[in-house]
C-alpha cells in the first residue's frame, strides 16, 4: 500500500494558519477580508462547490458575499454585478463559479475582474506571471496539488512529470508549476497517442480529465506519485476520482484519495489567495 497524501489534514493545518492572518488583518485594517462568490444558474455540482467555499470562508473568518443569479441572467446583468464588486472596498477577491450558462461570454466577464482581485488566478496577467515564473496568484487546484507535494517532501526537480488534462483551470497551470519546480513535464490530452505508455513513464502523474477511474495500474510506474484531481461518480453513484484507486494504490509510492485529497486543498488555496489579495490591497 502506498502512502496516502492526506489533503484534509493539510487543509486543516493551513486553515489554522490563515485564521491568524485573517485576525491580524482585522486588527490592522479595522475591517474584514471579503470574498465575493458569483454563481449563475442551477448547475448542481457548482452549487455544492459554492456552498463549500462559503462554509470554508466562515471557518477562517473571511466574510463571504454570495450572489446567486438565475440561469436567465443576461451578460449585462452579470457584468454590472462584477463591476460593483470590483469597485467595493469590502471585497478583496472575486470568484465567478465556472462553468457559466452557455449564453454568457465567459471571457468577457472574467476580463472585468482585475488581477489584484482575481483569487482564481484565471486572468491573463496572473497566468502570464505564472508562465514567466514570477510571483502571482495561482489557480487553486494546481496550487493545492503543489502544496501537497511539498508537505510530503516530494521535490519535482529533475523528475518526469506527466499531466493528464489540458484545461485552463487545472492542466495548464499544473504543467507550468511543475516546470517552474524543475520537473520535465509532458501534458497529455484526448488526442494524445500512446497515452498509456506516457503515463507509465511518469514519476509524478497528475490526472485532471473528469473521467471516473480512467487511470489503471498498467498506466502507472512502480513507485510513482499519483495526484488525482477528479471528482466523479462511479457506476454506483459513489464519489470517486479519475484514478482507479483500488487498482493503483499498491503500485504508487504516494497517492491522493478521493474524497479527502485534492478537494479540500482547492478550497484552502482559495482562502489563501483571498488573504494574499487582501494583504496586498
Ligand atoms: N469550476 C471548477 N473549478 C473551479 C475553480 O477552481 N474556480 C472557479 N471559479 N470555477 C470552477
């Protein structure tokens, strides 16, 4: 059995540290740190994520402002809301939960959030800084994955890292973080040839494709570190990851479980990014 990377425990440890920073901010500035969360529509997964984010804010003392707009909200309505949040002194971070309903122009909406309030690290300036290995706000899920590696003393330097998935939210920033940490990085996706062989060559394998139990033991090198970003449902409707945990657990040296792995860290890094933007404001 490999060593379980306990995201829940690390998240709790980091949240305790964040509580202190939140308290100090209040003492120094005489106001709370504020995070605005915008949810448009009724996507059930997004509703759960947003609820968890708001609960996590409460836990560390960050004031959350939740805006739930109907599926029918227009581009202008959402833009007006974002503009108000940008102008507010009480709001230090703005998060627009994705995916947005199809009729909305995601790119145009996100562009209204200035880099200094972009707690998701999605805007071009923050992504550009990451690409150039400069200090910046980093997307929460890959940032959390890097913190987990660090906590367990896993140094990517010189290692062969394979990232399965090329999304803007996880795959691409994950690849850049690993590259910045001196790994040799390969990004695989749905059009990749010889996918199994490439995955099986990885010392560090990060999987973020949204396909239940896609990665099996034959795709994992003996002793590899496996980071599972998936949040899927198996054939019985049970929460599982993109990695077939039971199949892979004896082959990997370290592995993240689902639930209790990357998930709690994603939310913790959102809190971390919010505290960072507040302290810099
Ligand atoms: N949808 C899925 N993951 C994320 C995330 O990290 N941030 C936002 N804003 N939306 C998401």
